[in-house]
C-alpha cells in the first residue's frame, strides 16, 4: 500500500506539472503583447517578432566575428595564391615544403570559415575578390598588387627571399587580426570559433619561426642566422675588432641561472607539479614561462672619468680601472638594488638613477613589501667615490616618479644641477608629500614635468628639487598636457605614447641647448638658464612609437633621436618589421627648429628570440665627419656615418647570435660609447665588451688615429655633450686629406705633394725636433690650397 500510494502521488505530480507546462506553452503561443525596439532620439520604435527579438539578443556570434572571418577568408586566399607561385619559380626543398603546408592548411581553413558563416545564415564572400585590389593599407599583412607583380617576375634565390619576406609579414598580419578580434567584447564566444583562432595563432607562429630561419640562411649579411649561445654564440664583425670581454662580476648574476633565462613551465605528475627539464622542453617542444624575468642583474648605462669606468646595473654598479691593457680591471662592486641604475660622475661624486618600487633608502636587498613605506627609495642616489674601493652613499633626492634617467646640466665650484626624468607611476602622497597623480583638473600633478635638482658639493645630503617645470604645457592656454596626447597618426603608422615625461634629455651647454626624447615628441630646449629650461621646438614622427634618446653631433647642429618601439624587450628587427619603426631619425637644427632629414635602421634581420631596437650610443670623434656608434640590444652595434643627414650609412658593425634559440632572453647592448680611442659596450646579460675600429674603405687609419687624439675632456657622462677639438698634428691633417681624396676633392698630384709634406712633419715631430724648413713647406702648401681654384684642390 505504501509503495502504491507513493506511486500515485508521484503520478499526480507529474500530470500536474505537464498541465502547467501545456498551459504556459498555450499562453506563450497566444501572446499578443507587442515586442518593441526603440529607435534613436527622434526616431520611431520598431515592432519585432519573437524570432527577431531573440536574434537581436543572440550572443553566440557577433558582427566582429563575421567581419573577422570574411576578412580572413581573403587573407588566407592571398597566402594560397602566393604559395601557388612557388613550384614554377624555385626548387628550394624547404620553400616547396612551406608552400605545401600553406596550400593544405589554409585551403582547409578557408572551407571551415565559409561553412561557419553559411551555418549561421551569414553571407559568404568570394575568397578571391581581393585579387587585383590594394588591401595592404586596410588588412594587416596583405601584400600589395605591386608586391605580387614583382614576385611573379622573380626566380631562384631572389624569389625565395621576397616570398619569405612577404609571407612572414602575411602570417604576422593574421596573428594581429586574431589578437584584435579577441580583444573585442563578446567576440570569439563560440567555442568552435575560439578554437579556430587559437589554432590559427599557434600554427602561424610556428610557420613564422620556420620561415625566419630559412630566410636567415638565404641572407648575405653575416649577422643573419648567427648561432645562439650565452658564452659561445656566433659572432660577425665588419671593420670592428672585439678586443676584450668581461663577464658580469661575482654577486651580479644568479649562479643557478647565469643568463637570466625564463624559467621552464612545470609539468604535472598526478596531482603534483614538478619543474620541466632544464632545457624547458615538454612533450617534444619548448615550454617556457610567459612571465618575464625580473631585471635583477641587468647591465645598464656607463660613465667615465679619467681612467675610471663605472657600469650601472639594476643591482647597483661596478667600478673599473682603464689601463693600456685591453681589458679594464675591476676595482669594486657596489650592491644597491633598485633599477635602472643609470650613472653619471662629477668630480668625486657619482649620481645614480633609481626607479623601481623595491629600492630602499639603505640599499637593502630585501626590497619593500608595503604600498606605502618610509624605507622605500625612488629618485637620485649620490655616492662619494673618492675611495674607488669603498663608495659611500652621501645624499638622496626622493622624487614622485623615481628616476629612470638623469642629465648633468652643469657644475661649478659650489653645486651640480641635474635634470631628472621619471617614467614610472606617481607615488602616493602618503609616502612622499606633494605627489599628485593623474587627477582631472589638478595642475599639481607630477606628470608633464621634469625635475630640476640641485646638489651642493660641500654637503650632498642637502640635495633637493628646486623646480619641476611643466615643460609640455600649451603656450597659449597653459594646459599642462599641451603636446602629443598619444594614439596613432593614421592608417599604417605607429601607436604612440603620450608626452607626459621625457625619457632622455641630452644637454649641450656650449650651445645652451638640450634635446629631449619625450615619449611622444622630440623637443629642443633653451637652457641658457639651466634652472628654467624653455621649449624651442617640438616634432612628432609617424614612424616613432616612443622617443627614447637624443644625441647631438659634435658641433650641436644635428640631433639623432632613437625610437624604442616595443620597449627594448621585444624583437623589432625581424625581416618583416617596418624599416622606419624602432629606428633612428636624424634632424638638422636650423634657426632653433628641428628639420627632419633622414632615417636609419639596422639592415640585418634578427630572430624572433632577439630583443632588438635602437638604444643608446655616442659620437665617434672623427674630425670633419658626423659618425655615431649605436646600440641595438641583441642586434649588436652599428657605426653610422650621418655626415649627409639624408643618407645615413653603416660603416662598421659587431653582432652576436641570440642568447637562446629556444626562448626570448633579454640581452644585448644597452649602451655603446666611444671613450679615448675605444668603444665600450654594456651587454645586459653577458657583461662588458671593449672594441676597436679597424681601417677600411669607409674609415682610414688616419681618421681613426685622429679620433683617438680628440680632446674629450676629463669626464664622459651619458646625456651630457661638449664640442670636441683636435690637436694641430699631421695625423689630423691626414684625416682631412683622406676625406677629400675619398670624395674626389683633390687631384692625385696634390695628394702626393701634401702626403710627402705631412710625412716629413710627422718624422720631425717623432724625433722630437723642430725644423723651420718643414714648417715653411707646410705654410706654403696651406697657402696653395687656400688659393687653388675649385676642382683643382
């Protein structure tokens, strides 16, 4: 009875539920209440049917999904179109294999995308409708009709190079299209579409890597496809010799991870995770942590005084003695973490920039773990280095944004004036009084300013900020955010940073000028009054993402600005990267205005694992010429002749292969500076290099010897330049003679006569004698040159 009663009750409940459902269904079926969709203000509402209402609210796919697939169908078709040209134009097996993979995979993917659209009632475009149309400016990575036409005219290795260059850029465009889609709200919600985008990304990344390696084997530049390694990487040089390499000192690297490589991802065993194999490989492929390594021991900038070299580091700094030997001698290592560690020297004082939140007042290694702390230090540290083996911290200047870089503007017997550039976020007022961040309408903000710091030589502990001028203000309205506000310059241009700080400010006191590389702008300042810099001119560049550094030529009539596209940590010198992005821009200064003249970028393609972009360099003091040594991180260094501002030309280089061929490891030259006849390079992960120029068709032995004689002064600081001079010696005259001969400015007869006179003069000087006859001959030759008609000298 009990079971029967339960069964009867359950049956009644089920029947009642069924009746309720039928009643509800009947009510819905008979619903005659209108479904309304309002229009915009002033427009009438629209009445919808139930299916229309549901479709409006359907979030299973979006208009962005549809647009993406329609574009990607045509994008894929161009790849197939290009792949079809391979068989008739090359017999390179690796390239034929690439084309085969493209034909197979992309044709299948086109069919998938077409079916996806049809199944959802969306229109399907003709895959080939792009052919003959210029889609390069509207769909990222697409080759132009001119590119396709040129490809069709080539065969052999010329075809191979262009095909790979275009296809790498094409695949990279597909990756960018996927990234743009998934950033849009609600897009790729459909699991099938999301899996497709993930497959596209992984497949095309792998193909880019394969094609980049193959392209490297076809290149004629010896820097391309160098073997990877930390201490044993391949090397390539032209007109430069590496004379010494010093590893980072003990205490300035992690013995368990000397190269600062990313850590391998863990692999799972049951419910536990264990570290992957040391090479980072799991399941047959490299698996590395996506989390970037801290720059705990990164080598940074340099400063020189007499025979002393100081190398900055995120961990502190190291002091070396320069001797006649090729390798400097380490004198002391100073541990004082806080990054970035850029350094300058004035007398017996060393100034160091500190920006990271882990920096401590006491140079402690434990960092600071709280949001607000009186133990935190961000700003300028000042050390007494009169005893090079035991520097002492004697002063500090706390700043609202820390100190990324600084510039020594001038010093006299009493004080030093420094411009401080902070690029990090603004500190909380609770930690440092007076700091105000981005508060709408609050003009007290620490943004849009530089700090003017005064350091009393007698008592550096009294160092302080004396002013923080809003150097980016609109001169007409006074609005402090008066320059570039960030964003793009239009289709196909860089996405740029807002000008709310300067990264580097290089001062040229002899001309009372400073050049500021200020995130979104290049600027020149009047520093007649160093305490109150005034803006003279401002420029933007459609190819620049982030104005990083500035260097004057020797007479202060030109400025080279560098663009740190990608922030220095990304590969930006790949074969398919734009030639005017992450490059140098050369401006002449005419009547206190910056006039654009030319652009230069490293010509040798680097790999996906090499961070590469323009960084810090200096003038090489060859008399009569404008020559610059430029650091490119893992792109090595270039020596560039920009005497003709419109035609900068590489005349020497040195490069190593990547630190790793399995993962992106941050490394390469942070700075490369000429000092007293040699080029010194701080290599972020490897240490310190010393290089020397070699004679070539671009630079003669006399020109190099004259550069070594340049009167450079007792100190070299980054971002502080003085005009160099040369002694009146025969070798300097020979340097000018070589230049005139190279340019066809002298006849062979005059060159012979002048060379003989200079030989006699040099021999006399080498013997320590004076000779009135030789002196008279030199005066005679000078008079002949002064009076010779143009074209005969």
